[in-house]
C-alpha cells in the first residue's frame, strides 16, 4: 500500500469501529461477538509489529 494511503486506511478503520460501537449502543447490533472486541486491537497491534 502506498505511503500516502496508509493514514486514510487507518482513519477509515477507526471510523468503522466507532460506527459499530455507536450502533451497538443504540441496540442495532447484539450478540456475544461484542465480548471479543478487544481482539480487534490485539490483531491490529500484532500486524503493526510484523509489518
């Protein structure tokens, strides 16, 4: 990925995560999968370390 597009991609990921939390707060999303949301941060951190 180009160096210029990395901040845009990171920003879009953060917006999507924020939107998911927003929808969850209003009850549009439900289920047990939200117990595992910290895994997103862990996977993202591992990816940053490896690449």
